[in-house]
C-alpha cells in the first residue's frame, strides 16, 4: 500500500532540514592551508613543472594533484572559488550516491526504483554521514580535502554504477558504459590510496558476480586499472611520503607486518566504539532493511541468494570496511587520519544500508508483518534518526550558520584584503587579529570550541606557525603575525 502524502512529506522534510545547513555553509567557505600551498607551488613551478615536482617529491596521486594545482581557483587568485567547488561537490556526492542506488535497485535487482526514490534514499545516507562525520570540515569544505577524498570516492561510486550498467543494463549500451567506467576507475585508483584499496573488494565482487560473457569487460577494467596503479606506484614521491609518515624510528616500524591485523582490528574497534558512529551505522542498516521491506511485494519475487553468494557478499562487506584500517596501520603505524575516517564512515554507512536492503529483500517480505508492526517499525526508525540528528553535527551546523558564518566570511575577506595591501605597499610585516566568532566547529573549526578537532584554521599566535608561513608565501608578505591585541580589521568592502 502506498504511503500517504503526509507520511512521505515528513521524512523528506527531515532530510532537507538535516542537509540544508551543510549546503548553505558552503556560501561562506574559505581556502585553507594546502589550498594556498598548491596555489603558490604552481606559481613557482608552472603548470606541468609542479606535476613532475610533486610526483618526484611527495605523491603519485597524479589525477588529484593535477586538480589541486591546475584546477585550484586559489592558484589564480579567485579565493571565493572554493565556495563554488564545495557546493558543487556536495551536490555531486549526493548525485553519485543516488546514481549507484538507482542502478542497484532498478538495473541489477530489477526493482521498481525511480530516480526520485534513489535521491531521497541517498539524501538520508548523506544526512547520517554529515551528522556523524569525524571531521566534517576536511571532507565538505576544505578544497584539497574535497579533491583528495570526495572526488576519488565519487569515482568509486560511479565506476561501480557504470560497471553494473555495463553488465546488466540494456544490451545496446553495455560496451559504452564499460568504456565510460574506465574514467572514474582511474580516478578512484590513482586519486587516493584509500579508494585504491577499497576498489579491491569491489572488483573482486564484480569478478565473482559477472556472467562469463562479461569477462572481457572485467579484463578491460583490470588492465586499465593495473596500468594506472603501476604509473602511480613508481612515483618516487610515494616512497618519500611513506618514509615521512612512518619513519624507521617508530618503535613498531621493524615488525609492523606481524601486528598489522590485530592493531588494525583494534583501530576499527575504537572507531566503532563512539556512540554516534555505532548508532549511525545501526540507523543506516535499519533504513536499508526498511527500504528492502517496502520494495518486496508479492508480484516482485526475488531469487534467493545461495550460501556461496551470501558468503561472497559478507566477505566483500567485511574487507571493504576493514581494509582502510589495514592501510593506515601500515602507512602511519597508527589509526586512520580523521580526514580519512570521513571516507571510511561514508563507505561503512553505504555498505551497511546496502546489506540491510538485501536482507530486507531476501528474508523480510512485507506480508510477514502486520500493519501495526510496520507502523511501529517506521516510528522507531524515525525516533532513531531524530535522536542521532539531535546529538550530532546538524545542530552545530545550524548554530554556526546562524551565528558565525557571515562574520567568518567578513573577517577572512578583510584579512585577505589587508595582506594584499601589505604586499602592494611592501610592508615587511602584517599583524592580524585572531578570528572572533561566537562558535566554530563545522565550517570554521577552532580549538577554543572543541579539543577534538583535526585542524584549527586560525593563525598561530605570534609570527611563527604553519598557517602563518603559508600566508607569507602566498601573499608575499615577509612576516604574517597574529596578535589578540591587534585592532579589528575593517569589514570587507
């Protein structure tokens, strides 16, 4: 029985209210740290020279480093460009997630699954993620964080969707989709090591599920993927970065392989021990279960998966969500960085919802539950969602939007104007006041409001500090200092 308009409106209104502050905050976004560094590196080395320099000295992520430099609006003096990028990335992530869900439901499982339903389901998952993300700033607003983590994740999502279309879509379009899938695959494999290792269980599940006639397409993806990974792997910068992140002086360095599995499991246990994380994952699984129950009706029977198929699904699910912890225990001999935990959280929510969806389709038909039990199930899911939203980043984002976003934007614009004026005048020093905001946690993380932040985006008091030095090189002012006694800057014109 279709839901009443009111019962559809209320959950959708909740999703919009949960996502809206994060999207609106992009209008006040500002460049940070590596955004400036990549800008002046390109200015110093040139468009292609900076690619070679980074390839040799720091990283083999040649796809994302190209975007961070050549397509970086800060490199061309357009500091407000990061606002456009953040908003576009937010919407593109939503669309990529909906693309995958629509293909899974409509093309592979042959369910009646419209784009509208896929968009709302993706919105629910995105709301759960934004609310519980370990470090929302570095995933949603930091330009280089968006490029390094969001874009490769979009690549992995869209590769999976296009690969499924290439196998189970209309016959006439299959090879076209197979070719298109190569582009996001290269981005996922070479844009970030995290999506590289997560692509392994995705490709393994595809290899397991594909019919024999689709093997040439799999070989195409494996061949192009292997070539792209080989090119990235030979980068001298990769090994320099590994040595810098996990130096031989680390007490666990010599035998880290021997304890890799147990310590990765411990990192994952700590990650899941946070109440907001574990209840968000639970909510994603229950939401997937509910969607599966809604779709399974008598006229749409589904062939049950065999034990072997279930074993493959569960193995792929486990490896997909564990392999990131293995990667970081090897690379940094520690837990994943908070900005990487964002991506791990996103994948965990999506895969858990997908697993719940499949369970709902396989084992829990709507006919098995009475009308009152169905309403109780929906009510409990709504309560869980409301409770999570109240305890997470959504109220923080609304608070920051209404109290601090506009002052943050004005103060940063005034700061940039002062630094440009100091450069034109040839002043040897520019002394700026610290940011004075009523709250800062999501868009403008400041440690005065939370000690658990990955970054404090403000200048360091005095004339030293990494951010101060970055501002010096980008604006070409010899000394950029921060002093609480400095007079407030005039509002940006």
